[in-house]
């Protein structure tokens, strides 16, 4: 009887996909508010004050998950694509808050 080879570790893939989803959950509402304020009615702009804190929260979580995924990918010798995408989207989610705080 032959042994079944062990399944490859997918920790980096899971953390990377989770980071990407969490970052998109933070980015999409703010992007929708910017589109509505630019096209439909400028009075939608106040909704940024509701979506921006959520974007910062989810962006920070996504950045941490992406870095954890990168550490798992390094340890397992796996793929780096999803953790890098999640970490980059986490940084992108933090950019509007940084521009808002720094007056840019």
C-alpha cells in the first residue's frame, strides 16, 4: 500500500485572499461615495465621513493579513501573489485617509 502525499500548505493563499477581500470591502464603499458625489449630487460627499473610518479599519486589517500571508509564503515556499495583492490593497485603502489627514 502506498502512502498518500500530504497536501501542500495553503496558509499564504488563505491569508492573501482574506486580505484582498477585506481591503475591497473597505475600498468599494468609499469609491461609490466618490462616484456619487462627482456625478449624481455633490451632497453625497458627506458620506465620506462615514466610509473613511471603515476604509482605514479594513485597510489596516488587510495590510496585517497580507504581511502574515507573506510570512507564511516565505515559510512554506508557496506563492506570493495573493498576499502581495492583499498587502498592496491594504496600503491603497490607507492612502485616502493619509491624504485627508495631511491636507493633500
